[in-house]
C-alpha cells in the first residue's frame, strides 16, 4: 500500500478527520496561543515537553495494547525518557516523564493532544505519510487512512470515524482488522505478545540488512 502522494487526497483525508472529530464528546478547543505558526517563543519548554510526551506517553497510557499488564515494568522505560528530556534541556519542573502519573498524562491527552487532532492540518498529514513510507521500507503494509482510523478509534473516546471509514478501500479495511486482531492477541492469546515481538524483531533485522546498518 503506497502512501498518499497527491494534495487532493490528503485534503480529503484531513476534511474527513475534522468532521469525525467534531462529533466526539468532551473535546475541547485548542487555545489560539498554542495553535499558531508565529509563536512568541519558537522553541519553548512546552514544545519540548510535548515532543518528549509523544515518545513514551502512549505505551504508558495504553499499556494493555502493548501487552504490558504490570505497570511496574514501565518504570525503567519512563525513567529513560525522563533522562533524555533532561539532556535535551527540559527543566525538571516541566519534564512530564519525571511525574509518571497516568491521570495527569490522560489530562494532557484530553486537553492538548485530542484538540490538536480536532484541528488537524495538512502538515500533520504530510508527517503521517512520511511515517507510513518508513513502515513500508521495513515491510509493514499499512496506509495513512487505515493508520488514522485504526489508532484513533482505539484511543479517542466517542470516535466513530464514519467519514474516515468511507475513504477506506477493502484492503485498508483488512489492515484495520489485522491491527485489531494483533491488539486482541497481545491482550488475550497466550504467547501472543512473544509472537508479535518476534515479528517486529524480524522486521527490524530485515531493515538493518537492507540499509546496511
């Protein structure tokens, strides 16, 4: 499955996502101070903290989708990213990884991440297309449409994705079904997590051999 390349298809995807996000309950409007291309400070502590947040928060908040049943096993993972945040210049008082409280992380998700998706722009679609291209290089057959629909329907309460679903072809519907099956097997099937880990390891090794790294 190839990533979306033409501008028109990207704009249709963006429009569908905005329509679907409008019907989600309890979704706040993002502050105009945060939603601007001309901020007072171009690289603030908030910007750096949010970048750090996206690197570890989703496995922390939705740990059951990753096959983690005991949150104590996440301590080392989160501490690692707290260290990366400090080395990146994030002050300790703004470093979210130093405060591994799930309620706080869900509040950040509710008040900043979801409103940002609600007001999605073409730049986010472009970045997502590049992400899909990277997945294609390691042999993961996924499209941007399937990725958005499959992930958002799992992590955003009230997201039905009816408009986005209309943009899925039969192959993309199958990709979403495969994603759901993988998540279900990780959570419920004995050795399901080990099988997924082995598959990811095989893809990683294949990618390393292909790139010579």
